[in-house]
């Protein structure tokens, strides 16, 4: 788990379990490689990644994009004082009404980063390319 700050709020980002990683990778496919190609200074990167991820997910069906977003948000907690609270309810509803789309997509991007999914699809990654013969 890692601690991150997004738009002034502190979050603890967990890791997707291996089956969720598989399904997210399967649904996102090579689209996710676009996230690994963004090379911006840290102060500008968050918002840009969120907007790129939103655009990338625009080509997915609503059901597929909902699955990806819900799977990612399920492993994130928001810090409130000393306490950590899940940002989604068991039914997937967002528990914090102060979150906007930009913040939500930055959180999703951070979960994907923790799962190393952008690296999985990079052209120069040892996981990409042709299968061994």
C-alpha cells in the first residue's frame, strides 16, 4: 500500500488482487500503455494522467469501464484525521461527495500504477511482445 495526496486529500492505495488485475488488464488491453508514455513534471502529471485515462476509457463499453473503475476504487481508502475510510460502499457507491471526476480518475490511474499494469503493456517491457518460441 502506498499513501498519496490528490487534490489536497490523502489516500491509501492498495493493490488489486491477481484476478482483478487480470480482468482489468484484459479489459484495458494495450490502451493502458498510453498511460506509461506520459512524461510530465510531477506537479502536472496527476491531472494529465486523469484526463488521458478518461479519454482512453471512452472507447470501452460502460460495463467494462464501470468494472475497471469499481475494481480500482475498491482498494482505496481516504484519510480523515487518523482514520482511513473506504471511498466506496459495498454496492460501489462513492462515499465522499466532494470527489470530482478529475480526482476519481487520478485515483484509478494510481491504482493501475501500483498494479504495474502500464508497465505490463509497454513496448519495451519484458512482458510484452511475442511469446517465446
